[in-house]
C-alpha cells in the first residue's frame, strides 16, 4: 500500500519520501556522428556527460532521493554497453541493490548540431517507466546539454521552478 502511494505521489510530481533509494546507472553517450568517425571522440563531451550526471544527482538529492552505491553490481555494470537499453538489466541490478528505483539515461549525438537526450526513472520490480522524457537539443555545448537536462528534470520529474 505504501509503495503504491509513493508511486502515485511521484507520478503527480510530489517529492520522494526520504527513504526512496535510486540506483543511478549513469548517462550513456551514443555517438552516431560523422565528426566522431572522422576526428575521434571529443573529450569535451565526456566532461559534459559528467556535468549532466552531477546535475541529475544533485537535483534528485535535493528532492529527497538517496543514491545507492553501485559497487555490489559494478562487475556486471562494466559488461553492459548501455544500461538504458539492456533488456531490463538495470531493473535486475537495482533489485540486487535493494533500490526503490532505477535511473538511466542517454545522450545520442547525431551531429554537432543535433543531439537527443533522455532520462528514465523505472520501478525495478515491474520494469515500467515511472517518469521519463526525451528532448532534442541543438548545438553541442555545455550550456545546451545542461539546459536540455534541466528541462527534462523540470517538466518530467519535479514539476517545479527551474533550479
């Protein structure tokens, strides 16, 4: 009963209970761009991934979520290319960790002008997405990546003023 109530509160944008725990498996960069194929990986994009993950962690923590240590499943996680698309491996690892939710995301780089990012919060027991959003962003800059993720957090997760 309490779990159902918590999911309803989250679905309607209310903050999490203090004890709600999240297994955050990070953001995966999917790079299909010709630029990377020709010039190699841009190190600035890896820094941007880190900034976006930090933004997510800080915002979820502000909203009352507790992040779990992934060390008990790290070996399994290291074998997975993309936890957001691994046929439920994120949910299985979250269950092993005792998490209330699994959190995964992606940034897909199509070109330096066109990128898509998404973030999904899943119930590990059912594998169903509780909250999530996909946005397209234009330009490959720190500002555009952070703006895109702030929009996702504001409109799909916390329904509050942008932080």
